[in-house]
C-alpha cells in the first residue's frame, strides 16, 4: 500500500478522497495476503473486460470475495469491539482528534479537495 495516504495510528485505516478505508488484516501471512491480492487484481481485470452484465456481476462477486479474504470488507479483523468506520470522513469519527492534529500537507494527501 502506498505510504502517501495518511494512516490511522492503530493501523486499521488509511484516508483517501476524504474517507477512511479499511486496511488488510495484518495477521494474514504474506502468502495468504499475496494470493488474495492476486485474485483481487484478476477479478478487477475481469470486471473491466466483462463482455456482458452477467459476467461483470460474477467478476464483481470475485472482487468482493477477495476483499473479504483480505479483511477489507465483511467482519472487522480487530477484536476490541471498535466499530467499522469505513467510508466515513475521519473528522466525523473516533479519529477526529488524530485527523485534526495532522499537517495541512498530510490532510491534503488524504483529501485532495483541501
């Protein structure tokens, strides 16, 4: 993952386009993670190249399955009871204080509208 995006101190999210996006489960072995990433990239290419809606729908299901394997969708991979804040603006979440402490340059990397 690119280090250009701000990452929350707990390592659960990065900020892109002004939203929190869940990172992959750090407990995955490198082999598991790489296999899921490879499947994800194959599925994304299949979505792009799909000749019809049915094929595209099947490819999107493969994207979803790979992202679930990575821990980026579905049940959260942490176990402290913290809610999933994916797709929320960081300034409207439990990360608001962290976000406000970032430099304007760091914020701009996560929210180019700034």
